[in-house]
């Protein structure tokens, strides 16, 4: 969907490697992902293997930009040191207000702030390293998503004060993608609907940093037959596994096009044909179930 919208609007398609997890990031996974996308027939105008005017295109090489952004937030009084462990937060979250936020983590609210204020002096004196958290605004964040329409997110209830730099020094997703999208001139972010609330957090960061925010388009997720999100544990459905089984890329694209409402039924087509069939104003924004009949057609 990201590739289709960029091509349909005549924009540049930017591929960025978000490898901020340090030792958890495997180089072979990155090269494998790029090869899979090229197998599908997708291309990009900027990226780690083709270069471009907004490099480097690996987040592991962009730390100076994140450091500068954090300094600006600190100077504006928008971040604070947090010394709480996961257990501390779980203990503080015993009250009914503490519902899971995006990704399953607990919302960091008033109870956590009070506990942190109480524990911070001793832990700071003992040499503990804090994380840095962004203080979310109390006002709800509103935006219009290109797929899901008008959206309102109360960050204090659904997100809470979120980490921008971890205690181990690694950069957090919210800050890194906000800084990079602004620095790279990204005008539209296209990603899965599970990250809808993250758009509100990032919009708050854009405002705090004085940056121009992009538009957002959160697309439906693929679901399995039971209505659950299609997960990596279904290794038999990875692009690598399908390619090894001899499934043609055109068949994968045709099935995805059908699930997006671009085609009335699955049909083989190449990426160039897909752009001709795609209408930015007429596609499905509903979650797409991957049914047994779809899988039978895919591997037929």
C-alpha cells in the first residue's frame, strides 16, 4: 500500500532500515527483506542500497540527529528522567486506571510519576541510568487518517508519558521515526493500523520539536482464519518461504490486491499492472482475513 500510494501520487518512495534495537538487529535479515521486496517487483527511490539526498538510510547511523532532538526537548522542559523498572511500573499500575497501552505496555501516568519522584534521588545517587520520557500533552490529539478517517487520541489515557531514549542508551521508536520522517521530507506515512495511536504520540513530538508533520494512512492488517493478526510464527507464509515453494511473485501481489479491494478476485499481475489497477480513492480499509480458499489459490 505504501508503494502504491507513492507511485499513484507521483511521489518518491523512501525505504529506511529501522535498526535501532542494537544487538537484536541482524544484517542478514535486512538484506533478506530488501531481496524479498525486490522479488515482489517493488522499487524505491531512496534507500540504503541506492542512496539518496536524505541519507544515511539506516537508523543505527543517525544517532546524532536523535541526540540533537532530545537536547531540544530537554531545553523546552518536555522530557524527564525516569528511574522506574518494569516491575516498578507494574506495582504502580495496580489502580484501575492502568490499562495496557500500545504494544501491551502499561500507560505511564500520575501514579508512575509519583513513584518515580520518590525513588529517583536514591537511584540517581546509586549511579542508576535513567530512561528519558516525553511528557504527553493533556489535550487530545486529532488528525484525519487517509484510510481510517477522523481520529482522536487522548494520549494521557491511551499512551501516557512515553520513552524517547531507553536506560541502556538505545533510541526509542517514537522519537527516531519522528525525527527521520521530518529530516527526510516524508509527506505521508503508510503503515499498519496497529500503529494508529503512535501517530498521535508522534504528532505531539512534531509539535514539541517545531517540525512539520506528514499525513498518515494506516492500512488494514492481514488476519488469519480465526481473526487473529497474521504473525511471524506462521513461517510458512513468509515471502521467503513462499518463494522457496515456487509461488510466483505475481500471485502474491494479486492476492494482496484482492484483499485490499483493488481486484474483485485474486488474479496474477505484476507490480506495474497493479499500479494501473489501483485507485487511491477506492480500496478497502477493513482488516483482511486470509481464508483457506485464498491460501489454496496462492499455492495452486
